[in-house]
């Protein structure tokens, strides 16, 4: 049995056999290693070391060296290191005392955080957590900053967290209104104006981004009034989409084989890696990284690079064989450019043949009601 | 618990003859002894110890006395020869 806790003696003297015979009657001895006739080392249990020491001296032997080893010895030795114990006690007391105090103020929300923080620092009459009145601080902040619609103050750990939400003023209160703007190119087919100033007429060709109705009205005396523009305008719009077929095309696909290289990074330095030579001549790489530990003391980051083998093939195809697929793809591309509220009136496509490629252009005409 | 020596003693008629000492040599690497009466010589090459009715002579290389108590001992090393005298 391997004993981890022991006290080792290195002794010098003659007639050691007689000494060991006497010693073995009272104590358990192990690893007796006699280097020469006068020198010897042996181990005893930690609890026996003082008695064995006195026995060695009584038998006229000289102790050359002695030391203890093992986890139990290290544990008890720790309690005799008064400097470390004192430091731990002082740190614990300091940590305990400062845990009652606020050390940091954090302001969250869409506001001037420095201004709020400065206000709190000036108005916070104590830094002790149990003496801070969060409710009165909330009231004080709401009164002082008029644009705050919501204020919450809470003590989290040793941080005073202030959560602020600013009030959103509706545009009507600012007396500013957004104009009705066209989102598509098209032709104006019908207009039903309710309020505002009309900027287009029936039959006008309009462009994307053009103002249709402005939120202003000028009275007979030339005064300008702001109001919300309201109208129902029917536009005839069109959208285009295309897809191109190549007679010869290079397509890269994954073969299914992959190799993973994992590395552990600490403060930007690679700590460990199982890096090996990538055997693929052509590959794609995906990289993932995540923290290895949940503490901030040693922020180890585990990085995983996955190498996928790829192959490139030249694909030759005839347009006529895949014509319908490309027409449908062009239509889908066209529909993506169209509003989901539009009512389709007409649709057509044309095929343009080029050098080594064929392009399908799809056009949809639709009506759209803007209000 | 099964005790090899006790079981062995049961099947031998003259028990008193084998109550002196027990020695087990394990592959020439470990020698376990029960019933020793004290060490006579101790070195890396030769270890001798008394038993009831004689002396046991152990010869080998790099031998150490791995365990020593009042009645048992264990020698570890390259054990070449064990002789009862």
C-alpha cells in the first residue's frame, strides 16, 4: 500500500539493525533504504515522528535530515503559516465590510448616462446599501428629468442599477407629419383625397420615393397648417425579376468529409491546440468559439475550426431542359420586389440569349392602393 | 475473509510444525514474511532476519525493507535467493 503521508528520517550511525528491531516493536516502519553501513533512511507515520525522534537520539544515532510529506501534513502546515492566515482573515474582514457599500453606479436606457450618473452621485447622501432609499431616488430622478417616462432604481450586488426609459412624443405633438410617399415606380390611376396637399394627378408617372400627398395646407391668407395627410390613391405598378442560365457552370459542393481543429485560447494566446496538417486540398472552414469557464478569473476560450472538404465540378446543361425552372425562378424574384397587397393584373416574360448564357426577364403589372 | 495460511493449516495434520513462520515470494520482486524475530543484517544486496528456529537469508539487488512491524516485514527489490539456515 502506497502511503502518502509520512515523516522521513535520514540517520547516521552504527548497529542500525538493533535500532530497527527495537523501533519495530512499537512503531510501524516503511521504506527502509540503507545506502551504506552507516547511512540509512526510513519513513514512519506522521503521528509517530516525535517519539521516533527521541528514540533515535536515545540509541546514539544522528539525524542527518528529516521532513514530512503528504496532503494531511500540507493541510495542517497551512494552519501554522500565520502570515497567510492573517492575510486571509484581513481580506475576509475587508471583503465583508465593503460588501455593505455601493461601489458602482450603472445607468441603463436611452438617455445621457453621464448626466444621470452625475446627478445620482451628487444626490446620493450615503454609500451603504441598506440606507439607500431606492423609491425616493426614483421620484427624485423623475422630477428632475422631465423627459423620463419610467425610472427604476435597484441595488444589485454592489452596483446601483438605474434603468431609465425616455418618453416618446408622438409626431402630432411636434406638429410634424410624414407625407404619403410612393414605394414603387408606376402610374397614378385613381385619387381620393381626404386631407393634405396633393402633389400628383391621375395619369402621372411617378418614381419610387416621390411625394404623393403632403401634410400641409395653405389657407386663403397664405398661412400654412400642418396636418396628417390622408388619401386613397390607386397606383398601377410593375416589378421585374430575372434569372440567368449558364451553359457551363463551375459548382463547388461538400464531399461530406470533415476535420476538426480545437484550440484553447487565453488572453489572445493559444494555450493548447490539437492542430494537425489539413489533408484536404480544397476546403471550406467554419469557426466557432465559446468560453470554457464561467468565471472572469481565467477567461479560457475554446475555439473549434471545422474544415469541410469540397470539390468543384463543371456542369454542362441545356437551357431548354431547365427552361421552366428558370422562368419560375425569375417569377419568384419578381414577386419579391412586389408588395403583398398588390393585385396582379398582367404578367409576361422574355428570354434573352447571350454568349454562353440565357437570361429570363419576368415583368408583373399590378395595382396597389396607397393610403 | 479467506485466509490462505489458515486454510492450508487445516489440511496439514502436524500444525505445530508450520506455526513458526510464513514466507511468500511473489515473482522474485516482493517477499512477505510473517513471524520474524528481528533483523540481523540489512543492506541493498543482503537482508537476513531471525525466525523461530533459524535465520532466513535473502540475497538480491536494490532491495529495500518496504514494511517493518513487530512480526511482519516486506522486502521489495530483485530477489535472487531465499535460504533458511
